[in-house]
């Protein structure tokens, strides 16, 4: 896939570790961003403050008073 099978043993291992580390960082940042963006709204669904459909239609506010933001 990346052509690392043509490298020597130690170099191949180092490149593979680098690829896995890069992939882990990308996933960490991606899931962290999703949690930051979507987390508060879905937390309100789990607490019973909003319906799931309201979150999808962006009618559920994340403010403490529970009012709609749109």
C-alpha cells in the first residue's frame, strides 16, 4: 500500500510505527473535535432535556434554561 515492504527490516519497522502513530493522532483529534461539537447537544438528549429529532434539526439549545436557540 505504501511501498514499505521494499525497505530493510529496521527501517520498515520504524516507518510502520510512524504510520500507526500518525493515524492515532488523526483519530484522536478527529474524535475530540466531534465530541466538542456534538457532545453538549447529545448530552442533553441523554439527560432527557431534548428530543433526538430536535437535536438533528438544531432546535435544542445547550444553554441551562432549555430555550431554543433558533
